[in-house]
C-alpha cells in the first residue's frame, strides 16, 4: 500500500457575539464591546483550524475531541487545544505544510491584528509564518456576521508526511 504524501482539510466555525466576553481570535485578545460566546474561549479561527487538521487526518471534528460536556474544556484556551491536535497529527506522521484562513466579521477592523494571529499560529503549528495566510473580510452588512450577531471563520490546511532525518 502506498502512503499518501499529503492531505487537505477544511474547517468552519461560528460563535455568537455577546456583551461581557472577550473577543479572542487567533489567540489574540482584540479590544471590542462584545466577545464570542462558547464553552471554551470561543476562538472561531483556532476552532476552524482544528477542524481543518482533523478533517485532513480523517479524525472527526473538534466536538468529538473536546466535548462541551467535559468540564475540563470549559473556558479552555483554544491554542492549547490546537497544540494537542498538532501533536495528534505528528503522532500520525504528518506536519502542517500550509494554512489559508479567513475570518468573517463586520467589526472590529481586524487588519491590525492579523500578523499577531499569524505569529501565534506559526508557533503552535511549528510552521514558518510565510506558509500561513490569515485574512479577514466583512459581509457588507449582510447575514448574521453583517448584523454583528456573530463571527465566522474558514480554514484550509494541507498536511504532509513528516520527513525522516537524512531525507
């Protein structure tokens, strides 16, 4: 049997915006009058990346690995959860080749924070920042993101086989 050299996964996540919660995206706390509601820190970008990696591995989704019925994950730092999934990928013989992700939010303006998000992802994914792309868009006032009811994120990741030393 021939082992595939790479795999591709897609992830999507959405959380409701509410008052009294911090807005955390890509592991970066962003000043805003509303934050995301969720069982963990509700970081939609990290959750989409986790689902993309799990999809590429054929290992289900974030809810199967970190269920909201488990008190251990209440208020969890999503970067810590991502570290666990990167470890799972490594255990299965894969590393992250590259990532492309989009955050969908009407406000706040996210462009000042995108490089910080990319740096945090780079560290956890153990990938050169040049192999990661994080961008943001609005919906021109349309839909739940446009009405500022929530924030969504999409991610596509490719995984490659870990190279043996000397190859």
